[in-house]
């Protein structure tokens, strides 16, 4: 998760966000450094970013602009939309009242921690 100004385009933060992913633990051996696939909506449909993702050995699954719906990306995107909905359950995050970015970042981190704790307790 990254915090930027409200006037920034989401696609400009795609590569720094992917590069900031920590190693993924799980299986025995060397941990996976990056995800194998990246799912995104039409807002990320730029050949430049597709090329940069392929250079990092990540398969981009990005919907093309001007194509009909039904690409199947909604099967995977609902996880993101659900998590954003959970973040909006925290009123201080739904409408940003904080002027300072460090305080807002701390509240987002705290909310993410609470969401993860709730998921661990349920499972």
C-alpha cells in the first residue's frame, strides 16, 4: 500500500508498488520475489507498463480499453474491492480529515493490521 496525493494517476504508482513487494514465503527453498501475474482494470491499459511488467517476469492481465466487458478480471478484482470496502468501514479513512500524510499513513497501517487480525481470527 502506498500513499500519494489525490491528484496522482494510479498507473504512475504501478511499478513502484510492484517493486516494493517483499519476498513471498511459503514453500521450502528460495522465496518468490515477485508475483507471477498482475490483474488490473482498463485504467492501467498502457503498453509501456505491460512491457515493464514483462521485463520483471510478471504476466499482465490488463483489460483493453474499448473492449466489451466479460474479460473475466472481475473474478479476481473483487478481492481488492472488498478490501477497499473494509477500509472504508473506518470513518477516518473514508473521508480524509488528516492534513499530515504521516498520521494518515499510520491510520491506514493500523486499519490494515485490524483487517488482517480479523481474518486470522475467522480462519
